[in-house]
C-alpha cells in the first residue's frame, strides 16, 4: 500500500506514460495529484500531446491508508487478520466520504475556473486507483479492484457540483505491470 507515500515514477512507468500519451486526444488540459508518480505522469502526457499542465492538486492524492502505508498484503494480513477479506479499515485509514469530498471539491473548482477556455472543457486528471475506486463506489458503481496502471474512468462534473460517473477506460491494453510500479 502506497497511500500518501511519495514514491517516484519508475522507468517502466515513464515508458507507459509516453505510450499512453500517444493514445490520448481531445483534452484541453491536464492536472494531477501532487504525489511524484502522478505529477511526472501528467508532465509526460502534457509534453507528448502538447496541452497545458495545470498546477498539481493535493486534493487528488491517493487515499491515506494510515498504518497500512508501506505494507504488503501479506504484512496487512499478518498485522490486521481478516481486515482486507472483510473490507475493514484500521483507525487512521481515510474514509470514503472524505476522499469523495476532497476530490469533488477539486473537480468543482476546475469546472468553475475553466473561464470559457472552451465550450465543453475536457480535462485529464492523473490520480490514483484508490481515488477512482472510491469515487465510483460513492456514486453507486461497482468497485473495480483490478485497476492497472493508466486505467481510469470518465467523470462529468457540472458547475453546480453534481458529479456523474461514466465508463471505465484502459489506455494501455494488455499492458503488463511489474512489481516495481
């Protein structure tokens, strides 16, 4: 579990970001979480597709996993028996509602601050799988625990604060993900 750990993007992650960027079209801008792995991915994409990169947003950070940060599934099962299998979280693990509200606040601010740059602005947000899963769950959609790198979901946000979940997407089809990512 990485949570808020600020791990860098690996060389494989950089290659995946460059490959994904070649498939990304139609975005007006890109922004990201302020954690290095997402920030560098956004920088690569912005450069490759020649779109503006907005400042990083702390509100798009991965879920704070509290005492599980830095632990493997085996470590968690040993120290917190049955928690994962029973969908339980330890004290200090960020609640879904908290994640949803901080991400929703970023989405609303971005929607409001578009300033007429385009009639239907479409932004690319580089965030984390835990964030995407929470957003989907809170909006009543199935949890997809098998997110791979550079998979995501379309969300629509209106200036009045309504967030709707749309379809899931995979930018890198059939990509393998190493244990180092």
